[in-house]
C-alpha cells in the first residue's frame, strides 16, 4: 500500500476514504484512532490515507478534484 494523502483531521480523512471507496478504490486510514485519542501523536505524519499501488494514480486524481471543489466552495 502507498500513502496518497495525510491530514490532521479525522473528519477529512473519513470523507476522503468514503469518496475513494465510492469510486471503487479500497483504502485504509493509518493512525486514525491515535489521532482521535491522542492528537499530538500524529502531528508529524497525520492520519494517512493508504491505497493499493495500482490505484494510486486514480486516487490522487480523485483527491485533487475533491480538494479543488472544496477550495471553490470556500470562495
């Protein structure tokens, strides 16, 4: 598995995981529970979104589109 994204926010990690899974990409979140129980423990690496290497390009594209859409709604 390879890391395609990291965040300090549990909600953001869950949203990205859901979006990836809706697009047929299996993924896991590393350190999610640590970020909930003891947030300081994930300050360096964040909550990591991991996918299979074969899905990494598609996952990056989906995440970029999500972040672009989020940025547009903030304006």
